[in-house]
C-alpha cells in the first residue's frame, strides 16, 4: 500500500487547481470534518458520485492483548469510517 503524505497531496492539489496549498488544506480539512460529522454523528453514508461512498462501520467491543506485556485487555466498541471506491477507480488485475 502506498501512503501519500498530506503535504504531497496538498502540493499536487495546488498544482492541479491553482489554489494555494493553504487553501487546499482548508478545503480538505473541511471535507474530512463534514464526512466525519455525517458518518459518525448522524450515522448516515455520504456518496460522492464518481468517487465512492463513505459509510459508518460499527466495531463491537472485543478482547485484545497488549503486545508489549502480553496482558489481556478490553477494547471498547467504536465506529469508524469505511470508504468504498466506485468501480471505475478500482484497478482490475
């Protein structure tokens, strides 16, 4: 999996859009906040046509283990955001 640092994304967006990197960062941060608010607070999916769907994914509480000490611990239930890309963005092998 390739990970793109945020500064590289801001640079690419700035080059593509002609906006400053600061403006791109503001837009991306606002977008992330809106998706999180819809998914986590309102428990609804957000679909962007031509891109994909962001949806809440509820994870149940479970038992885990501290990797450093081996001690058993309880991991709390939580909701995370899952993204599913549209078929046109998925590379076919």
